[in-house]
C-alpha cells in the first residue's frame, strides 16, 4: 500500500480507505448479533455497550489518525512518516516469517 501511495500521493487517502474493509467486515459479523443481544438486556446491556464502544475507540482513534497523518504527509510532499511505517511493517513481517520457519 505504501509503495503505491508514494507513486501517486494524491490518492493516498483513497488507498487508506481500503483498510477500513478489514475493520468493518469482522465488526459486522460480531457487532450486529452482539448489539441485538445487548439491546435486550436493559441498562446492563447499555453499560456493556458503552464500555465496548469506548474501549474500541481508545484503540481505533490512534490507529486511524496515524494512517491519516501518513497519507496527509504523502499528499503534501513529506514521506518520512510513510518510510518509517514501511520499515516498521517490514520488520514485523520478517519477524513473523522467522517465527513460521
């Protein structure tokens, strides 16, 4: 993804939008039945929904804005954040490959 956005930086936000597919598909599979279940539990269900929603936002917001600022940096000519993220992703993939081999 990052290599493609370095070639066409103006499209980086559109490429970033494709990452949401990996979030929303699993969220729909678990979210809809969980929401229906918790709706029938009254105030206890609402409290659980609040905790799950707030906890999800604590993890989702930093992830979202990090990618968003990487895309903005690419669009306006700065690629240092993108290069750092690419190195981080490459090192993670190498560690995973070494664990699997």
